[in-house]
């Protein structure tokens, strides 16, 4: 069986990669922090990216999480300061699940696909990204997700270690149930974080390889020294082993597979660990420069640190895997996986 992505999927990924890497530069991100750059949301909508996972019946492309996961990696690679990944991988799947029973869910999906509506998503008692821009809030209420329209919730700004993440504590006044479980929302959000973490880890590796090729010590590039090579090789190995679990989790959620939640937790842990090691070793290879505001490395480090604790922290996802292994007798090995 061939587990590779299709040619169409990789070509789509490549076209999105070109746009993002040209437009979302470190300089652009710094300008966004200072309020001197405009949002890219209209351009993303014009390219059809806001509607990639929206069903065709509601004006989208009708693709799945396994299609978007490669695009989410690219969003992570540039540390995109827009809610594209959370929209396509969290908000849209939740609304799509609710659309069969709620006519307004279909209307919201169409508005998201056209770029007219931004939907913010959050768990109970958790900070919500981009709530100030949202015309629709999908928030956990008990064990279900509820929809709250703009004007029916308030948002108070909170600081983040990553200045690109606009975080808000929200207070909803009412809300109508979507009949979608909050556990499913957690899975979707964790998968989105995992996919972005892969891209962040790759960006930090690429930046460090470029820096150590230019940086001279004892008349040679420091990247030629074995100790520096080993730092990046360790990250590359961990990153490569994290990609499989992330792609499997995307497929499992699309297919409604058994143990999909366990696969998501595995993906989140593996990707977050790879990104954390990339940040640690990249700082080491940059030397004292790695800690400074002027070096762009910190843009990606901070995003990686922030995503590690979002949509379930390490303890939560380890507990889910532990319960599956020791209480549910989860089958192990390649035979069970494939």
C-alpha cells in the first residue's frame, strides 16, 4: 500500500508554500507586532485557502484534514499570524459536523469559505485566539461545543509569549449547542498544533544550518564541526519520526477511525518534542546571538513553546496514551498500525 501524498496534494502544498514564504517574512511579522502591516486574510480567502475543508455544498473545496495537514506545516514554517489553520482544521470540521442538523451552520461555512467570517474556537476556561476578530465563537460548554454570535460574548486581551498570538479571555452570554463533543474539538485543535509544530521545527533547522554555514570560527564554518552537525542531526531524526504520527492522526480523524484520539495525542507529543528540541539546539548553535531580539530565530521558538501547551498539554496527552496502553490493551506494532 502506498502511504505517500498524491501529486495533486503536493502541488497544492508547493503553491501555498511559495505564497507564504514570499509574503510572511520575519520583517512582515515584526511589522504586524507593531501594527504597521495589514492582515493577509483577504489574500488567503482569494486563494481559496479559507474554504479548503469547507464542503462543496457550502462553497468550499470539500477536502479533508489529510489534505490540509501539509498546508498547516507551511503555516507553521512561516509562523503565520493568521487563524488559517485553526479555521480549516478546527472550526470548519466542527461546523460541518453540525450542518446536518443546523441550517445556520451551513450559512456560517459559506461565509468562512468566502473570507467574510472568522470563527474563533476555544475550550472552556482557556484563552481564545483572535476572539477580537471573530464574528462567531465556538466555545466549550460542558461536554459540548456551542456557537455564540458576535455581540453575545466579550473578550479581554491577554499577553502571550508569542506576540503573533492574539489571546483573549472570553465571557459568553448564552450560546446554542452544536451537538458536537468538546473532546472532538480538542482532537482537532491538537492536530492543528502538531502540524504547525512540524513546520516550525523545520524552519528552525533550516535557519540554523544557514547560520552555521556562514559563521566562521578558526577559519572554518562552524557548521563543519561535528558537534554542531550532531545537534541538527538529532533534530532532523526526531522531526522525521514525528511526521508519520501527524499524518496518521489526520487520516484517522478524517476516517473516524478507532483510537483516533490516541493517534492525535501521539502526534501532538511527537511534534511538540521535535519542535522543542529544534528550539533548544538552534539556540545552542547560534551561540549568544540566539537569545537576542534581533535574530529572527525567536519568532519560531516562541510559537513552538506556545503551541506545546495549547489544546492539551504534555501531561494530558501522555495520560490519554497511557490509558489506551494499560487500560484498553491497545494493540502495538506495525501489524496493528497498518
